[in-house]
C-alpha cells in the first residue's frame, strides 16, 4: 500500500513538472488529457486518504504520532478539490459568457499556487528512504545554527562596511584627493552607501564579485585599506566560515544520532553483520559439517590466524579456549550448537556492561 502510493506521488510530481513545461511552451488552454490525468491523481489520493481514515479511525487519524503528516495530506487533497472546483467554475463562466468575479489571469494564478502545494506531498517519501530522511533532518536541525551564523556574518559585514564606506566617502570629499573616472564608478557601485558596502563585502566572500573590482576604489584611497580588506577576507573565510562549517557538521551529526529510527536501523544492521560473521565462523570451526562444535574441534581451530581474526572482528578476545567454550556451552552438553554459538558470541562480544557485572555479584 505504502509502496504503491509512494510511486504514485513520484509519478504525480513528474506529471506536475511536465504540466508546467507544457503550459510554458504553449499559449493555448490546457488539453483535456492533462485535466483528466490531474483529476485521476486527485481521486487516487482522495481514495488513499479515505482508506487511511477508515483504517485508523478519526481519533487515530488526527491524534496519532503522524497527525502532522495526516493534516498535510488532508490539506493537499482539499486544495486539489478546490482547484478542480475553481477550474470548473471558470470553464462554466466562459461557456455561459457571464462573470464570476474572477478574471482569467487571476484564476490561473490561484490554480498555480494550489499546484505548488501538491509538491509538498513528496516529503512523505523522505520518511521511507533513510538516506534522504537523514539529510533532510540534518538540514532542518541546522536551521537554528544557520540563523545565528547569519546574525554573526551580518554584524561582521556591518562593522567592516561602515569602515570602508566612511573611508571612501572621506577620500572623495577631500579636495586634495584625486580619483579617476573608473575609480569613481567603482566607488559608487560598491561603496556608494552603507547597504552597497555591506552587499559588496558579502559578495566578495561568496563569489558574487571579484576582489579586483572592490580593490580599485580602496587602493585609490590608501594601501592601508587594501590590507584591511585582505584581513576581512582572510578572517571571514579562514576563521568564521570554517567555524560555521564545523558547527553545521556537528549539528548534523547530533541530529543523525538523535534520530531514533536511524539509530535503531543502524543497530539492527550492525547486529545482522555480526550474525553473518558468527555463522561463517561456526562453519569454519565445524569443518566436518556435523552441525555442532566439540571442544576438540574448537581447540584445534581457535589457534589459527584466520579464526582469531574473525573473533577480533566481532570484538571477542579468546585468551582461554576452555573457559570460553564453557561460557558458550550453556546446557553443559559437551557440544555447542549453532544457536548456542550465535547467542553466546553476541552476548560476550564487546566490553562488560553493568548488567553483566551485576549478574556475577
């Protein structure tokens, strides 16, 4: 069910892009095929919403942990039906020759806005793809850091912007100074006022303008201001932006580690990898393929380099073969079956936990 409607969402997203491209390339009205396909998608997602409401009930639909996603789906479906109603109303008004209080251009704009809302449905797919989920959650988690980073950059650009615009303005007002026409034009374009000065400084560290163009009026004022500008660029790029990048990376790491579903999936994936290694290790020790491991078989194989390497790969340090064999042989039958070997290795790998120590007391 989820896979089918996830594919439907993707197909609908592609269809919206095709629909927009056709409307841009053609000045005529939309074809009947486009309208029919759009209404089919509306009916399909309405059916999905109805089935999920019937399965969960009204209380479960609006009060569950995923109520936000459910409200988003409900809003998108209602906006789709509203779009259909507006188009039908506009079409009927054109056929009847009467007015309904909406011009064709205004109606078209309203319909376009409702279609943009449909694209939000793609966010539902991100929940099922762990890689995309991790990326989007990390981006959302770093928004708080982004706001404070922008505040810090604004303060830095503001301080240096005041310095540069004041220096250029004082030089231009000095009757003893002389500037060429090129230098005057550059001063007007980049340091004509405080806003232009701040914008030019921000563009200089983000690739929006070349350093050479900003240095023209500053070099005409004094070489000292050239060194001040170089200090500004070095300070913001090598210090501020690198620190901001580090904060963003740490925020993204914290977000990934705090995601319960991602952590659970990582634990399950690691456990499955350890299980595969342990099964292979059991087959290596059980060379005769009898389905159990005796102490003699274990003692013969545990000293080999290959078996020791496998034990190390699952965080098991075998320093006493007999003691380790007895820990695995829980039923004291003198032989270890694959389930005993598997559960014993998973239980004994890694460092001792507080629960393990408590069992010994």
